[in-house]
């Protein structure tokens, strides 16, 4: 307060000097200047109503002038009534204590836009709340947005850091301040194990660590990024190659640390090493090749000189058999064509002889590759000597030879050549320690009556050869046009054979096998018969070879096995104690599931395996010996009896058969037929029986037709026989009567 002279007066109640009016005006002017120019909003609030505010306060809340706010409730500045009341609850306890209250919150502009601001409030006089409070408002919306963006960027960067495929580590004074999961995985640690650890941890030793520090400090201090490939060490001691990259936080002060990024390049380094090795090897090979080329160039002139000889040799190889040196089919046909053209002009005749070696495939199967080739060369040489200069000899197949004879006047010259060929093959062939006797079947076709082309003449000579072979082998036959009909008949027979199997036209006959000493029937051999509609009974000799060729023998063999086992079950039910013998083909043994089929068949008909006997020819068991032994051993373990049929035909020896799990040998009927008049056959039979006894094998002779043969076999110690002397093969229903005859000796038609 002042007096009339504007002098300060004294307040007697508070014992203080009061400012003069002039002083008060100065203070108010100063406050007005402060309020108008303050960078923050200032507002006086009384009972939560705005009493006064500066222009900045109005601008912050989006109003044009402070007057728009004066006298209004401060609630309009809040997003909602709840925010308004909440601030009052939070602020007024502090304000009542005379304390300053400060907080950050969202408020509302005149446009309803929400924004962040920092508000600070204080009571004018805590002891006198009716005087109100003063509030300072600072717009921090941009700061908060920037802080939120920074926080989002930081989170994104941390997410990238945590899931990066490369290792990332932050070092300060060469110690880990932080790292991502991949970095720890590369080194074999948990991330928290590395925090605070020295980077020396992943170097092999201290000297390498120090040298590395000198290298990258020089680069980082220049402001450049450090890049290198380093070999680091894991926690378990294993080493691996890394691509290392680093950047300093402050190149001027490396103590502030830097960021390091590492990537495992062990696979790449291994590949590079392999490429280097391959490159070196390639260079070495190039050097070697260069030396070789130098040698080639050096010998080029010599090669040119030898080229004509080489070309001649190539022509020879292209036209001659590589094994025997004989002309091949191509050269033979060319020469035959030339002779045909000459014969046409001179009206002469010529002949083509087709020579096929009998049973050679069976012999060759018992030999090795080298030995088989030796035998073929020996055969070719004998044929060459037999033909001489009279004709052209050619090898056109494995054991097939053709001969062209141009001068056949008189025709008897053809037969003279055939006789020389047959005579040339008579002496025994020796391959190693084995001896073989080989004969041939020969077919003859004559130009012009049997064909006008090389192909026709060879084909017709081939057909004639098959007729010679069918007539008993070691024979010859001249082609005639009936053979074409026979070929057609053969095709017809093959079709009928398929039909017969599908329509149950086959049947089995059984020939008894008799024990010599007791005269008792101990078994039967199952023999297939074909009652072909409209043709009567077809001999197995006519259709079994055909079935072997077309593969139908496998299906026929399965049918025989199944039918024989079913019949044996019926005989057992009638009280007959028999063993049934079934012949096998080579194709059946090639079936990987053959043993399983036999086992299923025995089980189906409830047969003891020892009641079944499987017969194999020598040629079959000597083919693929090791494979056959494994198969026979499996059958032997099952309990099936095993027999060698047609033994003694010359493809194996008893000493060799010791390797096979056999039970019985069957002497081929070709030796039994002349046993009483041919001393050689008798000696062979006696030897077979004697050696078989030493090997504990049962011996059975087939083809016994009279008492003299049987008596001699008994004298030699033969165990069993079968043949017409006791019985022909008969249908199954006649076997019980034959079996019963063992109890009536007067029915036996032989005496021992």
C-alpha cells in the first residue's frame, strides 16, 4: 500500500513494508511481459476454472486467444471426464502440501486432437487454497513421438539383432558388452557367458589375439571398416573359419568400442581348398597330357605309316569272328552273294551247310568263360582243317557254323565233306583235366532249288539242321519243302501247348521204381502226358523241348509238382507208402521263389518232405554251380530228396558231385540198354555204382527191359531200377494194383 505521495507504507498487521503503487505497476508489467513471451503455457486456476492464461497456453490448446479460455472449466482441456477427475485426485494432495506437482499426460486441443504435454502445478498459497493455483504447460507431443519412434526402431533393431543369421557382438576395450544369440552359437557359448568376457576367448592364443588387435586398430582408427577372414576357436576347442567385419563407434577414440559381425565360412573355405586341390590336380594332369601329346606328335609320322595296316586290321575285325578268326555272318553272306551271281551266269549249283554242335550249350555251361572259349577255338580249328580249301567256313553264332561249297559236281562231294567233318570231331576234346566228346548235326540247302538269296539258303539249311537234330543228333539232313510245313506245324504246336495248359489237357502217368533185392515198389516217377484233341497222345519228346524254348516249362513244371503231390496225398489215404519223383527244368531253378513254392505244396497236401524226390539232370546242376548248390542245400534242409537224372552222359564227375547234397543217382538208360553186350557200358555202370556207394548215394537204373540186365545190375550192387521189365508208365489208378503185387511173388516176372 502507498500513501498519496506514492511512498511505501507499512502494514501494521504483518509488520512489513508494502510496495508502492509505482512498484506494483512495475511488477505487474514485468509479469505481463513474462506471460506474453514465455515459451510455455501459463494458466491460473481457481476451483478448476481458468482465471487467466497467456497466449502460449491458448496456442498450445489450439485457441486463437486467451480470452476464449478465461472463465471456462479446465475440463474442456482433457480427453474426457475420467482423465479430468483422475488428475485432480493425483495432483491436489501434493498441491495441498505446498509441493510442486508435475506429470506427462495426453490432453485435448480445440480440434479434439489429443497431444502429449508436461504439466507442472503449484498452489499460490497452500494455506489459502481459495487463491487458486498456477499451472505451466509444455507441449512435448513431438518429443514423445520421436521417443516412441526411437523406441520402435530400437525394438526392431533388437529383433534383427536377435534373429540375424550372422554373429554380432559389441566390444568395449576388447570386452563383450552385448552380443546376439547367433554369435554365441557360433562360438559354442550361451550369450550370458560372454558378457564381460575378453575377446581373447575366441583366439587360439594371446599372440594371435594381440596381432589381430594391431591389424584392425590401424584400420578402424582411419575411419575405415575392417574386413578379414580369420580362424577362430570355439568353446570345445574346435576351429572354424569366419568372415569378420568391424566398424568403430568413434574412429578418433577406439576406447569407445565397436561393433563386430562374423559369419561362418568353414564350408566355403573347405570348398575353396577342394577347388585348389582340384586345380592343382588338373594342372598336373594337363602337364601329363601335354607330355603325352608331345609323344603323340613325335610318333605321328610313324602312326601315319601304320594307319593302312590298322585300317586293314579293322576291316578284318569287322568281317571276322574275334574268337576263332573265321569270317562272320556279314562276310559270309557277301561271299555267298558273289558265288550266287557267278552260279547264275554259269548255271552251276552250290551248297550251304549249317553245322550245329550237339549238346554244346550244356557242356559250355559246365565250363568257365576262358575254358569255353578254348573249346570253341579247338572246334573251329578242326572244322577249318576238315573244310580246307574246298569251301568257306564261317562262325555265325555261339556253336553255329556255316559252310559254303561252290563246286558240288558230283553231289556226292557234299556228303564227302560231311563225313570229313564228322570224322574230325570224333577224337576227344581236352580242356584242362576234363575230356569231352562232341558231335554235330548238319543241315544242307542247295542253290538254286532251295533258295536264290544268301538269307534263304542259310534259313533253309538251318531248318534242315533242326530236322537232323530231331532225328537223333550226329546226323545230317537235306532241306526239302516239307520242312516249311513242319515249321508251320511247330508254330501250331506251340499255340496248342498254351491251350493245353489252360484247358487241363495234360495228365500224369507214373512208372514204378522197384527195390532190386526185395522186389518192393518204393516209389514212382511222375511223367507228363498230353492227350491233344484230334491228334491223340503227343510224346513229351515233341513238346517238352518246345516248352523249354518258349519258357512255358516253368508253368508246366509247377502244374506237375502240384498234381503229383495231390496224387501222393490220395495214395497215402489208401495206405500206400510211396515216394513220388518229379523232374525239374533249369528254368524252374532260376525262380528265386522255387523253394517257397515247394514248401507251400508240401504243406497244402500234408506230405512229409522225404516223400518228395526232385530229379535234376547233370547239365542243370552243373550250370551256375554255386547258385545251384545254395538252392539244393535249402531243399535238403527242408528234407526233400534230390536225385541226378541221366547220370553218366559226360558232363560231370562223381568227385565233383560231392559238393551237392544229393540222395540218389539215376544211371542213364543209354548205358543200361547195351549193358549185357557192351563191355564199356557194363564198366561204366559198375564204376558209377561203386563210386556212388562210397559217397553213400542210392543208385537207380532206368530203362531196364529184361531179366539179364536186372541180374547184372544186381551183381554190380545197384539198389533200385525202373523200366518196362516191371511196368510201363501207367495212370494213377493202376498204381495200387502194382503196389499190391509185392505181396504176390508169383506176379514178379524176374528172379534174383
